[in-house]
C-alpha cells in the first residue's frame, strides 16, 4: 500500500524501473501481489493526494486500510518514501 501511495504522490521514474506500466509490474512481482491490485490502490490514492494532478477514483471513498496509510505516510518527503519503497523491494 505504501508503494501505491508513492506512485500516486510522486513520479514513477524516480524508482528507475521503466515506464509506469513496467514500474507497477516490477513492484507487484517483487511484493508478490497482483499488478492490478497495486494499480487499484494507486488509483484510490490519486484523488487524495495534492502532489500530482491524477484523478484516479475520485468518485469512490478511500477504504479504511488505505486511509490509515495515507494518514501515516501522506506527508512523508519523497526521498524518505522512495527509500522505504526500495527497501521493501530488496
């Protein structure tokens, strides 16, 4: 979920996995989750972050589990959050 929040808040290119689709697939594989699940989590976050202009699922309410992640990590600076995400993947 933290990786999905990162993708909603920041530019995927900073992770250096390729284009957006490749980044999602590689992260999902490393975390042993379905790529569509990761993409869906990102879409939920999209409407709730200010850093980027992605609409995502603006018409859906953020699920409680994702709301907790947003509350805890929604203000984490990009370098620190990138380090967390990359740490999960290695």
